[in-house]
C-alpha cells in the first residue's frame, strides 16, 4: 500500500492499443491510472 507522497514502484500495463507502457517511460510527466476493479466480475 502506498502512502501519500510515496514514489510508486515501476510497473507495466497494456494501453488502449495493447502496447506495453512502463511507468518509468513516463518519468517527469503527470500520470493518471484509472481502473474498474469489478468491471470483469459477475454480479
């Protein structure tokens, strides 16, 4: 769990085109990560 002001660890995720993007590739830029944890679950 991160706390406010703590640096996030480097990670990679696919973008909307399926291309892998690493957090370190975006160094020095603002980053907003949005996800829907229950989007792929039944109910």
